[in-house]
């Protein structure tokens, strides 16, 4: 098997061989064993073990920073599609995280990190699932529960009651586990940045406020949940929407702009990386951006 799983102009992803160390990897791929510290820093000091994936930077990581990827799923089902991940693929992805030193964190931990109140473990990643499809409860939740991985479900509240939506009781069961949080994704899932024809500023502002505060209120009341985050429908946000989050006391706003979140990330403009059902495991691995070379703003 080729030990190089993937590459771009900044780094390689390789499989460590028996006897490998940061020094041997640096000699093999960088031509200089003295660059072992490049590999150590990029992998947050994780021990090199045979069979484990290792990130090898092709440039000195001095101007880089740790980042937290937030993964975004939607549906789960037996037939893969753009927004539908099969149970087998999801299980393989979670197995990869568990077996390769990734630490699955909550959005609360990410919020504390961004505020400078807490450190995060190396190779931190967060899991989110949008909309509230019943397959989240039936297919994804058992895998997460088996691994002990936390996740946040972003629900658009008008969806509840549809045949393929989760029920409130199913959501209560998941939240009681301590692993799953339910947070708002608006009431009706509109593109909040699009104004209706002839909609003036006041009416637009009122409609955005209803979508934000209305969904927050429903979730808080039905699940007795503290609401502190919001996923923008379609990942679209503007200043007015972000201001409505602030007015509602919501700390985090999540887009679907791919990439990891550094310590300097705007809490209401957080990046999330979509996970698609038509991608293979190697493509999933490439989205786990836990270190960014240079500045990503």
C-alpha cells in the first residue's frame, strides 16, 4: 500500500510504517531529519505509531496555527447521495476519528476556547447535523452513542411533525444521553439574506428576528435546553442576521464555509465543512483541517 494517502501544495498525509519516528519521516519526505519538529508541531506532539495517519508539512509551520474543523452532516440512509451519508460510511468516519487521535468536542468547548476561557485537546473536531431528519436518530445517533462522541443537531423547528422528521420525544431521548444538543436552524429554513420583493428594512428585520428568536424559543421550551448557537440556513449570513443573533443572546453562528476555525475566529461567522455522501474516506480525511499554514481569515 502506498504510504502517501494524499497531498496538496502544503502538506502530505502519510501512513506511518513500523519503526517510523518524526525524524525518519522528515528524512524520507523532507530530505532532512532535522525538520522532525515540523511534523511534531503539526501533529500536536502525537506519538508516531505504525498504521496511524501523520500530517507532514511541506513548509515550516511557524506561521501556522491550530484550527478546529466543524463537520456538517444532513441525512443518513442506505443509498448514498450528495447530502445522504450511508450508515457504513458514517461508522467508518467515526472509526477513523477514534483510531487516529482526534478529540470530538462540543460546541460549548469551542465557544470557551474562542473566548480564551479554556484550552482544547490536540486534533479537536466538532460534529454537527442539520435540519432534524429522523435518520439522525435512527442511524447516526447509535454510532455516536457507541463511540461516546458528542454532536449538535441544528433543527429548523417547523420541520417537526413531518413524516421524515424527528419527534420531540426522540430529541429528548438524545439530549438526556448528555451527548446530543439540539440548537436552532431557524423556524422555516429560508435564505435569511434574501429579502422578499418590496420588503422594507423594518419588515426584513422583523422576519429575521422571528426566524431566530422563534426557533430559539421553541427549542428552549420543548426541550428545556439552553440555546447558545445557531446554524444559518444555507450557511448564508449578513450583518443584520449576525446582529439578530447578538440581540437574542446567541454566542455562535455557523456557516458552511469550509475550513478550520482558529483561535481568532469570529464566533458568529464560524466555518463548517460539509460532509457529502458521494465522497470516499480519503476525501473525508482531507477535510480534517486541524492545522492551517499561514493566516486564514
